[in-house]
């Protein structure tokens, strides 16, 4: 081969795209948009540990908190779509935030690639043991008869628990005062103390108080009873078949993630949450392993966004 042909061949090779290394060939960062120790963080860390084993690379958790989870999700949306930065989305970040924050810096549909919804976790409507209502039907009848008199404790104005109760009141036509606290802990303290004797809160925070008898659970969300509290009936069992406010925690990546990388991540996380040992750890928090497909998760995000848009618009709620 003469020099001219050699140079021509080298020039042609130089224009070819470099072969992409097998994914993953280095650690992956999972951005969790809420603080360490909470339900979102626990689910994310447990699932990431097993998914990392399956992928053969460590998944490093990074808590990026603030603004109801939107700071962490903004960082996820703006990351390079190569699979090495992913985020843990929730109903707050992708269902309610688009309707609560007028200047949200991301679009929950256009700016993300759905990977897999890992788990769902129920919420519980509970009352102080001294409260007159012993069943959900009695509760609805009682608060309907006292419009604007009764109050309920919630973990923060505009949060999913507050909005979940708002939706239930819209369905029943009852009117109650929303008493906002800075998190579940102080809200539960006042509920257990009988100061604000009604609370709609997440399962991980409430279950110990229900089990100990400090709170009486009237109903739990979800399609089935939770094995941790098998005696607590669902809202659906008690006639509210279209009402379901469940927490969910799912992996998303920036928009434009290649399909092969998306599918590899989805498979790893789905297998992780279905692993018996991992599923047992998640069950301790009251979570049901799911691990659905990217297409199913995408449909779920759209459904949640639409559902909460209607509830929030009817309530006229906006956050700054």
C-alpha cells in the first residue's frame, strides 16, 4: 500500500465515531431529591445497592435536597443523557410540582426518560383514639356535619399528604381545616397528643403509632391491604374505588437516553426490587415492589400529572 492510500485510510478511520464502551464501565450516580433517612432515601439506597450488584458497577447515592424535591430533579434533567446520572422521581416531583410551582425549571414529561417505577407505598388516614369516628363512614358523616370546624394535621402545605386529604374532601364534599407542619414528625406528635386529632400521612411514619394504639387507622390507600397492618381496610373496600393516593419512587434519566442503556437500567432495577432479600427490606417500610417497564412508568407519570392537575386546580393551590 503506497503512502497516499495509507494516509487516505487513516483519514477515513479518523472520521468514524469512537466505539461506545459497554455500559456501565464506571460508577453511576443516583440523585435522591430528599434528605437522608426518609422513605425516598431508604427505598433508593436499598434498590441501588442491589441494582449495582446486577450491573457490576457501584451506584453512588447523592442527596440533593430542596424545593419539594425539584432541585434534585432539575439536576437530573440537566445531566448528560448517558446513563451515569439518574434520579429518583416521586409523585411530588413529577405529579404535583408541575401544577404547584409556576416557574418549575423542568417538564416532567419532556425532560426525562422513564426507566422503572420501583415501589409503591400507601398512605393512612388515622385519628386519635378519643376521636368520635371509628370507621371511615362515621368519619365522613362526622366532618360533613361540622363544616370548617374539624382540622387535620399534614406534613406540609401542598405536599402529597395535604393534597391527598384535599382530594378526599373534594370527593366527599366535607370541609376541614388543613394544619400544616414542617414534616411528618411534628404533625404526628400533635395527632398522637390529640391536639390535631386527624392525620393523613405516609405508611412508614404512621405504622408504629397505629400498631401501638396511639392512633386508630380508618383507611389505607392502595389496591390491597398492607400485610404490616392487615386489619386496616382500604379506601376502595369502603366504597371509594377511584380514590388512591399512593407514594411511588421511580428511576428516571435525562431525556435522550439511548434505548439500550435505558432498558439495561430498567432490567437491573426491576430485578433488584424483586430480589427476595431486597423485597423484604422494602416491605419493612410498607412498600410493595413493582419494577415496571419504561413504557408503563411513562404512562403512570402522565396519569399522575393529569390527576393532580385537576385536584390542585379545583383547590386553587399555588406555591412560590
